C-alpha cells in the first residue's frame, strides 16, 4: 500500500507505542485533508501489523469519503415502484420518530449478500463525507463507520465488516443487561492460547489490570469487551480504556478486543483523534453496566464456544451469514466502495435489524434491545 499513501491522503505514519508503558504496538496514519477523522489508528502484534492496520483504516475512510458509486434522488415510496428498498424502520436511529417515506433524499444500490438482488439504501448509511453542508439525508438515521471494512478481497472485507456490526449489536445488547453483566466476566487464567497469554502477561508486567467480559449474543459469534487500567496511581496515570471485538474464532476475538483497548488508551494519551472531548478525558470510556469489582470470574474462556479454523475466507463468510439467518436477522446488504487501481477491497455492509452503536449520542434502542429489556434483561438505558 505504500505507493498509494499519497492517493488516499496519508501524509505520514507515526509509531506512538512509546507514549505508553505497555509496549504493545500502536500506529497512527495522518490524513490532514480528510472529510471525516484526520487520524486513523492501528494495532497489532508487531509494529508492521499496527502500521498496516492504520493504513487500511485510512483506505477505508478515503473510499467512503470519496465514493465512486451511482446515486438517486428520490423518496422511499418512489423507489418502491422500481424494486426492493431497505426497511428504514429497522435501521439504527438517533431519533424516536420513524424516517419519512415521502421525503426525498439520496440513495444508492446495495447487493443482497444472499439473494444477490439490488436493494436501495440511503446514501447517508454508506458514505463518510462529513464536510459541511452534509449531503441530503433523512436526519434521523445513525451514521458512522460501522460496517465499513477493507481486505485483500471483497469477501475478506465483508467478513471484517459483518464481524464489526455483530460486535456493535452485541455491545448494545450486553449493556442492556444491567445487573446480569458480572456473570459474563471471563477468567483470564483459563486462557489457553499462547499469543493471547503473552499479550495478557505484557499488560500484567506493565502494571496494567485487564478485565474481560463475554458479550456473545444470540448470534453465537464470540464477542468480548475488554477494560484495562493502571493498578498504580502516579501523576502520569491514565484512566481506564476499553475495547471490544468479534470473530468466529474465540481466541482471535479475545486478542482483537485486548489490542483494541490498548489502542484506545494510547489514543487518549496521544490525543490524536478529532472526536475526543473533554468529557472523555474526565470521565473515561463507557464502563460495564455493573460497577461491581470482579472478585470471581463466572466462566472459563475454554467454555466459550468457538468456530473451528476455516479452510477459506468463503467458509468464514458463509458461517457468519448462517449465524445471522438462524437468529432471524434480515439479509446483509453490501456496497462495493473499492477504487480501481488500488490493490485492496473496501465495502460497506448494512445489516437491517441489528442494533447500532449505543455509544452514539441520542442512540435509540432497536427491536432487539427493547425485547431484551422487556424480558427482564435490563433497563434499556444507553449512555
């Protein structure tokens, strides 16, 4: 990707690992002329992996800020006369009011990942061009980078995108559980993967406490929430940091969640992100729904179901599609945002019916979260 850094707007890549005492690699790719965030962070087991992760995120944002796709200006009802249109009522929202079916806005076509049919989706759920004034939009749907991913191939990118959407859905459902959350804590002494154990030992040696919870939802795809914080208090201490991740193979999901927390901590330390607010530094990241200290882990890591290694990326994608189908989730929709000439694929995946990020200001709980609350899973409040 090095020959394409200028094309995707990357001016430099910084190694910020040394700003923290942990020592796990984190890198930042800077895009000064970005139309959304000007920094893209990456993490990995090595510095090369961290830099690659940062560059691939920069590629994703570049393609979503500068989409080379066809658009239509029409209303939902107008498009119904021409073919399938996504069900607006089950897309994540930031206002209680349902989207207007008569309001004209911009649309683009997505491809059903099971049927292969063309399905119209609102352009605001696809692009990341946040330069003002914003393009025409319905003003009530959740917008963000969820479901935007890259890879060597379209299918590889789709796997990453779907896993991220399942993660955000699981996080919202997990936070809705309230008092039931402590029983999802994971006994990290039971982790039997050498690489994950090495990462946990690195955190331990740096004086950093690590707690992990199993957020896996009814979809059955391993998903974890990780919180790290310094055990000692000094003038240079930083507050707790959190990360979450999802992957069909549990050890990969766990490792990604831990590294995400390490990256989040370094993001706060370095201050290199446009959307950081003073409140985030004062209060830290959203905490687990229960503030009780973990005194006894409720489950062994080895008891958490995991998919076997996949023979190919096709098998991994089929597995995720099957898990959603079994849970009654609508067909995932995909928009190819790849730019010709760049040797990587970028996609935006939309999964109607899954919950969005409950960390988004004003997020309105969807059907899945409301059902969980109705059956006694929590109070339904999202901070």
